[in-house]
């Protein structure tokens, strides 16, 4: 993987291989189309009104995805190292995004453009299957979060976050508490109280 570190190459391989077994030949074809970009803390990766044209994987740092509702930011997702993100509705429909993507730490990304993904999918059945399995995992992650948000009880939401949200341990590693609270639709005080309960119970 020319121009990339061994850790970046391994992260890319692990990302796809965790969804479905990845052959060396398929991996070699994918990396031909991979690009990289860095963002400083506070940079916008995607702004409201822009069209999403990429599928991104976080190599370093944390990305906050949110919208504004009545003037207040509402968290859609948090994407730390090793996970993918994009504004899926904008990406699929090729329409301006309502979602904002912001680097809440210094961030390093690798990405593939929608045009390259579409081209690979048309030319290679193995890649099409691989992307199908990737999107299955993404949809499962989003469904699990929607499930936990149905509960009004903050304790139940906090418990389910740890039990069923696959990305929870990755989110907890480097993400400030206020963003996790927003992700769980809690006030910072509610989230702090739930953390204290968990520590007291030795969980």
C-alpha cells in the first residue's frame, strides 16, 4: 500500500476482513482507490448543504456527526478510530446533507470516493458482496442505537449502550463525555450519574 503506513494498511484490511473474508487480490484492488486526508480539531469534514461523495474510515481521532434541531446540536453518530462514517442519505440520493461532520480531535482519514466504489462494484462481484456485508454491519449498528433510544430510562439506555452497541468500547476510548451523553440523548449530568453507578457496581 504505497504511501501508507503499515498500521494504516492493517486497519484498512481489518475493516473489510471483519465484514467478510478478504483475499489478497481484492485487497490489492481496493487500495488502488484509497486516499487519505488529515483534519485539525474543530475542522468540518462535511458541512450542512454539501453533498457526501466519500466513504470514510477513521485512522486516528474521533468524528462527531450531528444536525441542528431548534438551534441545538443533536448527535447522529460518533466515529472513532477503526470505524467508517458518511452521510448515508446524502451519499445515496446525491442531495445536500443536513448532517455535519466535525473533527472533535485531530483526525486522520482514509477514504474511497463513491465513483470508485460504484466502479469496483460494477466490475467485481466479490467487492459487491463485501460492500453488502459492510452495509449490513452499519445498519445493525444503527438499529441497535435506535433500539436503546426508545427507552426513556437513562439507566436502561446506558446499559444497552454497553451491551449491544458494537462501537461502544471504541467510542469510550477517546471521546469526551459530553459527546457520548448527546449520543445517548442524555444531559451531561445524567451521563455522569450513570457512569458513577456503573463504577460503584464494579461493572
